[in-house]
């Protein structure tokens, strides 16, 4: 049973790591585009997306740490 749980946690950690990397790439792309945005409303929406993505990254990293305990 312990091996099944360890395997499940490892698979989940791999999936979480991939999700974290995808979100970090998304944040990098948003940062690049934010530099060239002129429209204040578009800038505000993109900034909100950036903030939400960073919060998701933080939450995913916390979930990954919980799996290790």
C-alpha cells in the first residue's frame, strides 16, 4: 500500500511541476506583453491575469510541498 501511495504522490508531483512550469511561462509571456500595452483597460486586465497566475503558482507549490509530508 505504501508503494502505491508513494507512486501516486510522485505522479502528482510531476503533474504539479509541469503545471507550475506552464504557468511560469504564461507569466513570462504576460510580462513581455505588458511592456508594450498602451490601452489602460487592457493593461489592467493583463495585470489582473498576471496576479492570478502568480497566486496559482504559489498555491501549486504549496500543494507540492504538502504531498511530500
